[in-house]
C-alpha cells in the first residue's frame, strides 16, 4: 500500500494537507477493506511512526509491531527549557505549533506554485535520487524508482505529490528524501517517499510516554548501527534515542525486543539477509508469559 501522494496512490485534492493522521486513517481504511481483525505491522523510517501511531490508536488490532531504524512516534527533537514568566509553556510545546504552522504554509505555497513537473531521463532521475539518498545502493534505487516514477513522452516524472517537496524553508532545507515502507504480515507493502517532516505530528515526551502505555502489541525495534541517528550525529538526537529505548523497555517489559544490526538506514533494502532472520523469528515467536512484578 502506498500512502496518498506517494507511489501509485492518488494525490490529495487541493486544500487537503498531508498530515500523519491522514496516513494513519489510510491504514485503517485498508484494514477495513481487507476485513482484518488482528494483524502485525512493520514500518521503516516515517512508516514506523505511522505504524506506531496506528497501534496506539487501535491497540486491540495489532499483534506485533516491527520498527526498522525508526521510532513509534514523532518525538520533538528540539531541546526544551523550563517554563518561565516570559515563556509560560515549555519550548517543546511551542515547537509543536511551529511545525503545524509550517506545514500549512508549505501546502499553500506549493499549491500556488505554477511550475510544471520536472521531467528527467532515466539516468538523470537515478543519479538525482542517489544523490539525495547516498546510503542506497544503485540496484535498490532503480527498484524504488520503478514504483515512484511514471514514464512520459520525454522521460520520467516523480509520482509523489509535489506539495510534499516543492517549497523548502531554511529549516527544511536539510530534510532528507526518505523511503517509507510499512507492511502487514500478509506481505502487502505500505509506503512511498517524500519529505516526511512536513507530515509528522511531533509529540512531547509526556505524550510519547502516554502513547507507549496504550500499546498492547509486542514490539521489535531494529536499530541500524550506521542508521539515522548516526547519520545525524547530534547529541540531542542520541538523547532522544536513549529516551525512546528506556521508555519502551520500562513500560512494555517482556513485550519489547531490541536488536542492533550492522548497516545504514536502508539496511533492510541493501542487506535484507541481516534483518530477515530477526524479523522472521519475532513474527513466529509466541506470546510471552504475563509479567510478574
């Protein structure tokens, strides 16, 4: 399954922004159409955030949740400062409003743009994609572009909705183009690629903890050693990762499994044999005994 505005899925109508909640709703709609009652979800990068959010909202539906080099919810990365008389709210709360405002303004600017879609030759498209995704192998880049592009008379055009990537603010200029891959155990992929930072609903640490407490699923977190947090190389992000691990482990206890694997953010594509065994064993494992305090 491709999220709206990605891959082979249709684009949203003008005026409808690509918010994380919409993608969660799309997953629920597909589940309803397939008449699934209980199933497992696997998500990579932004797909993991969508999968985690879905699992917290519909906890009774998800048996197992697999997170590939990602986190279950979009935790605000920016540092927080204690509230003062001048700033009565923590900085993290103010950031959440800034993110949402930026997403709305971005959508309006993108819709106002009259620039035609860029057409490139297959080789130009491939090299541009590799430049923006340096951790992908050429073989897998070609594979992703098969679903992410459409052939026209003079070359190829990207399938993703331009509203997700056309307009960049200074803060978003460093955002990366990422592949979203979220799949059910039946093997139907969910994903696409775009600029997810415009779609993520970032949450405070308090809401992050509350959301984890809603999970009924067993959770497997696979961390690539040279993955996302190593690419960013920022102390703030490393602290976020440690916070996420601690909360998942302390709240879920036996229902949480953590594995570190060699490779980068795209290890599941570049070296699938490294993660396949871990994921397969997790999916085939039985429910652990109830936790004894």
